[in-house]
């Protein structure tokens, strides 16, 4: 068990503010956390995927066992990813391949939440240009959005930006023109990078930045830490008494949790290094090497 608590005084004050029983506060202040402390504190957990459960196609050691232990203690786990590349079914299959059982309702992607946002804003039956893979494309077509894939056309009422390995200058030029022509700009997320086995790769936020600059418009963002995704997670956790979020990114996973009043757990198995973790403000409630340290 390698627990590392960040910024004791700040954490002490934060937990005191949340009115936790004095015995629990005392445990945290002295650092006397035991292996079950987290799961006794929380009965629902928003669990990021990339950098937490796996890194690319590589499982993070001990993650399936940790998920199993948390569930055995009654913690409801919702897997939540800003990555819009894959469909929910594909994520369920990927998790199963790692020995982690999940139902469709246990997995929330930014692609699915993007389709919920566009449905709520009346886009079914309207046309969108989509930068992104099947996760967001399938979700949008499932609610009746018509995708314009004609590279010579900028006709669209919406432009949706996600991560796309085929993104290039001509696509940037096309969608920027569509936005300047009146299409509303949405983005699955603003993550600048994501963890690949060999290092950090540019994320959807890097693609989006070029389009915002070129079009002169700012996107409505769906994914963590923005309200559409956070509220979608909260709806899946209705009835929970206390919620925690575990993730590897401060500016998405942890910021989203803070905005909802949830506790924050940072893992060092993804994009954030130990030295970077020490500089975070607000400090995470807990910093652990990996998910294996929970449960
Ligand atoms: Mg992550």
C-alpha cells in the first residue's frame, strides 16, 4: 500500500468543511489510512479509464482487482471517459478483456453525452460535420443527426470536434469555414493530451484549439470537467451518499469533481507526474500511485 497524501493542512481543512466524522478526519490528518478507508468514505466512484484502468491497450496492474474490491464493499463504479473514439459496447468489451465486468450503463463516453446535448438542443434531423471516430459518430446518428462527410461541402448546422487521427489541414479549413458560416461548434472535450504507451499524444483539445483559432468561435464543451458530462455521471449515481472521482488529469477529472463537490483521487499512472501532483491547486484529497492502491 503506497498512499501519499498531498498538502496535509489543506486536506484537513477540506474534509473538516465537508463535515466528516471527527474519527475519519483524525485518520486522514495522521496519515493513518488503511486499505479500506476510501471505499468506506464513498459509495460511488467516477472512474476515468485512460491512464487509470489502462494506458492505451496495456492494463494497469492491479486495476481489475481494485475494482472488484470496491464493488464488494458496495461502491458503485461508473467508468467515464472523454475519449470519443470507441462506442460504449466497445468499451464494455475492452473492460471484459481485462477481466472487468461492466454493463452499458456503467460506461459513459463523451460521444454519448455529446449526442444527449445535441438531442436536447434540437439537432436530430439536422446536419453536422463531425471530426471524430465511431464513438461520437454512431452516437450522433443514433439520435437522427445527419452527418455531412462530403469533403467539398461546408453545409452544416453543427460542427462536432473529437479526437481524430486523420485530422489534417483541409479538415481544419473545412470545419472552420462551416463554423464561420453559422454552424454551432461543439467539442467532446478539451483534453490537450492523452497517455499512449510510448508517451503523451495530442488530444481532442489540441485539434479543437486550431479550429477555435481559425474560426474565431469558442466551442461548447461536453466532456469532463464541463457540466454536461459531470451531470450525466451524477444522474447515474442518484442515491449515492458520497461520491469520489479517480483520474489522472487535474484539469478534467479532478476539476470536474471539485465543481460537483465530490472528493478527488489522483493516480500517478497516467499524465500527471509525482512532482506535478505536488503543485496542484486545489490539492487532490488523495494521491496514489495507481488504482491498485484503492479498495
Ligand atoms: Mg485519463
